[in-house]
C-alpha cells in the first residue's frame, strides 16, 4: 500500500513538472501568400531569431520554451486574416501575437479575434494611420512608425531631388489611402504638383486604363504606393511598356528585390523609395551582428521591427509573471521604455535576471527605442532606398 501511494505521489509530481514546463505560445500573423509574400519570410525570421535566443538563454518564466505558431493572412483578405487570428487565439491559445503585417489584416485580426480574446498584438509592419485610432483596449501596438510620417518623408525626399511634378496611384485600402494622404498633403504643401492621383484595386492583371489616365497628366514621375508582389509589380511593368514615365518611386510595400527581378533591373534602375529603418545605435549594431551570424539579412524590410516585437513580448510575459493574457499590455509598456537598465538585442539572460529580481528594464531595440505612446505607436526613422545594379540599396536616413 505504501509503495502504491509513493508511486502515485511520484506520478503526480511528474505531471505537475510537465505542466510547469508547458510551452508559452506567441503567435505570428504574416502575409505568407499575396501582395508581400516575398517580404514575409525575413520578417518571420526576425521574430524567430528572438524566440531562439530566449530559449537558448533560459527560456520564459520557470524555464518554459517560447514557441511561435503562425497564420497566413494573405495580406489583403480580411476573412483569411480573421480566421488565422481566430485559430491562434482560440485554438492555439496564444498568449500574444507578433503581427499582423498588412494594416487591413491587423485591423481585421484585432477586431474579430484578438481584442475579444484579450490578446496583445504587436505589429512590426502595419504602418497605416488607421491603426492609431483603433478602439483596441490598449491591446494593439506596433514597432514601426505610422505612414503619416513616412508619407511626409517620401514627399520631402522627392522634392529635395528636384522631382516636383508627379502622378500617384495607390492601392485602395487602409495602407494605400493612409500613405497617399500623407504624401499628397505634404508634397503639395511644400510646393510640388500632384498632377494625377488615382486609387486602384489590388490583384488585377491589367491596369492599362489607370496608367493611361495617369500618363495623360504629363507628369514624368510615377509614384506607386502598393505591394511588390501584386498590383505594384504589374503597374510598374505596364507603365514602363507605355513609355509615359521616366522615373518611378514608391513606399515600403514596394521595397523588395523580387520586384526588381520581376520587372527588370534595367527598367527600375534609379527607382526611389522609402521604408522605416533603424537609427545608428548600440541596439541596431548588436542586432546586425546577431542576424548576420544567424544567416538573416539585417537590412531586410521590417526584420528588425519583427525581432523587437517578439523580444518585447517575451520581456512582457516575464514581467507579467505568467503566460496569462491579462496584465500583459501593462507589462509591455513597462519593459519597453524608461526608466530601467538598458537591454539590447540578444541580452535575454540579463533581462530575465533583472525582471525576476523586480528591477526595471528599458529595451533599446534593433529598430530603436520602443517608447510606446498612448496609442501604442512609436517614433521612428525613415530611410531612402534606391535600385542600383539590380537591387534595392539603403542610402541613409531621410533628412540627414
């Protein structure tokens, strides 16, 4: 009888130990298919790098592993985004989510799954101003600046290069509308002329009618605010075939070497674009070394912001003291900014030790300090990109 009781006690202890070592799930929502399918893999890699570092340096809480189930939003399909988020929130039972990437996907996922489920989302790529005003119960954050800033910087960049007469076409969604609004307002206020401004629908095979209207304006430069793997690619190819434009420009959704490969290096040589970037800081320098060691391009669009999103969520879970969803938003704000001891990318063991000792921490990330404002937005840096010798290269921060 005594042996039986002891055996049951050992078995019960083993079950408790297994339960204590359960994985902590932080989901990832990305556009693995659709308009940014070529941009998504390095963004996912950035988040997975943070996960790997957490697990290699002691794991979360009492040694639990951090795992990252993923879902495909397709970027442009609100139903797909909602379904993917619902699976992560209600089936996978994630504690938090990195993502989504495209703004429409983030808004759909938040409204239909994350907010009702009390799940914190940190997007590394949703740049549209619409995210700022989302009624989210302080659950939706982003590690990338709003397009209200990027649009201004793109306008000023073009004007600084003597480009003062443009035609603009933008994808007809939250992303395109927000970026166009900021760009056009600033461009005209600073003395430029937007000779034509036209929305277009994504995922069509033919945009020649729209290109004809844009070309009729006589503007030599075409600004395309869309996606590298869908409408943006098709519009650039057909615009070049029309012979109407001598210069092309775009926003972050167009910055991908898949675009250059698809349209042609000779066609796009000299194309100008902008994207959110990273300041020159210890956090950025550290991330660059870590990413290169892991075989990840540290300059890939939104890779640094994705790393920051995942690392910040790990710190917030540690600060919250459990894998519970409740309280995570408050904990995220506490670990993201001052006051506290500086934590750089890769310093998970240091962060965990300080947090567990009740000390304040302040994360200086791969994409800069993540000082969230009341809306969950961060300040940021916008960098100039250009197509040179068959690929996009970084020219430096705009305005410096």
